[in-house]
C-alpha cells in the first residue's frame, strides 16, 4: 500500500496546482484540486478532452455533500448513505464552489466518495474536493493499474500513486438526481438492482442528450483493434468468418468456450463482477498483441453485466474523428 509520506507528497502536489494519478476502486483518476481552475484545465489538456465534458468531484465523505450541492433530495441522501464510499456518482444542483471549469457551465455537479483507502487518505488530508476523470487519453480504455497510467500518460502527470489493481474495474454508476425522478446516466460499478432496492422503485437508464456525459459518445473505451461483439454461443463462428477474411483474431471470453484450437483467448470470466474487474486490462493485453479484430463475448445482462456490455458496445462502435 501507499506510504504516508507519499500521501503527504500527493497533497502537496495538489495544493501547488499539480496533477496526480489517484487509485480508486473503479479506475485510476487523473486528479486535480477541484478549486484550482488552472490545474483543472491542465487535466482537460492532458486528456485531450473537450472542455464541455464535465468532471466528477471526489469528496472525503458524505459530510462534504452540502458544500458542493445546494439541494440534496431525500433519494440522494439515501443512496449516499447506502453506497458511499463506493462506485456511485450523484448529479445534483451545484453550489458556487463547483465552478464552470468543472461543470462545463452546467448548473449541476457530479459528486462521489470513492471506496479506495489511498483516495480517501488523500481526500481527507486535502480536506477539499478533487476533480478526477479517468486517467486515460480521451476516448481510450480507462486504466485499472498504475502501470496503465504510466504507459498512457507518462511524464504528463506529476505523481502516480500506485494503489494496486482496481477492485471494481469499470467506472462508477452515474445517477441524475438534479430534477424530477432519478435516472441512470451511465451504468457502472454499482448495479441498477442495488440502487432500485434502496429507492424502492425502478430507475430508468437515460443516456444523455441534454447533460453531457462523455462516456456516452458512441465510440469510447476503444482499443486500437476492431471489436466485434458475440454471444458466447456465436464466438466460434465469428472467429472463423473473420479468419476467412484473412484477419488476425483474438477472443475475450470465459474459459470453456468452444473455439478453433489455435485462437488466443484473453480470459474474461463469465460472472459479471469478475468480468468488470479484468475487462480493461484484458482489452489492453489483447490490443498489445496487434490483432486486427477482437471477438468479445457478452456477459449476461444483469448486475455489473450491464456496465460490461455497455463498455464493450462502445469499444465496438464506429470510430469518430478524434480517433
Ligand atoms: O469511476 C469513476 O467515475 C471514475 C473515477 C476516477 O472516479 N471517473 C470517471 O470520470 O469515470 P470521467 O470523467 O471519465 O467520467 C465522468 C462522467 C463523464 O461522462 C461526465 O460527462 C459525467 O461524468 N458528468 C460529470 N458531471 C456531470 C454533470 N453535471 N451532469 C451529467 N454528467 C456529468
Ligand atoms: Mg473516462
């Protein structure tokens, strides 16, 4: 685990306007002091992310909520109490503390208390909020180890804190509570079922049009290789068809799949939480082998399987110009 001196160093870097890579339980974040506008702008520049895509502000605990959110509806309170620290982000009406640099000029702010001891140690020592998108270049696969961050961002970050591999492996679930009834803006590391259990009613998925969620662009989380989705029973046929076109093919899927004998398989377990944990690391590994196409087996559409299917669909989507 990270030494106390390193946590202190991280806080110094944040206080002096620097940018660090911070482990969370979902993915690694590219973190800046949320109240330092220049540092926040540097985060956008390093990622190559459009300034209109707002950032999540990470807090040390639920007690900080009202200094960033001017209205906290009962449903938000219940979700925060049930799931923080954890892979849940709440979108709420902002206070002036959440500046335009973070919110992209929207009147709402995305807030979360991350469930990782290193992130919490840094946040507690800093006392304020930390703006942190995933620590990858815009449109690419999110990092789940410190090594992924170093490979992607190299010397662009002032300090990389190594908190080990992320336990959840996909980004937080984003719930909009800023108006009317709650809606899921991004499926993620907390299942819709768990959220619905606490709220006592169904919560629809509303993929953003008005609110700008960059993870909701068509092509995202994209490796260099093409990605083709398959139900496990179709995987072998897909592999054969692609090979007949002369393509080099790898498979992301569970053990026990029936495949042509010589096809490289990158292990993504059948159980959705296990699949979420390793998904991004396996996408990277498979990509490094230089295959033309990766055939990705879809996990069942329940629990974290919804988030895994969502990320795989975006990885498979047609590329937009910024790729
Ligand atoms: O698990 C996570 O959420 C990770 C870790 C580092 O905490 N962070 C993360 O950040 O995934 P990022 O920037 O890659 O994704 C944050 C998403 C973006 O899609 C952004 O558009 C959305 O949150 N978002 C931020 N503020 C928002 C707002 N006010 N309304 C709607 N969506 C918002
Ligand atoms: Mg991201």
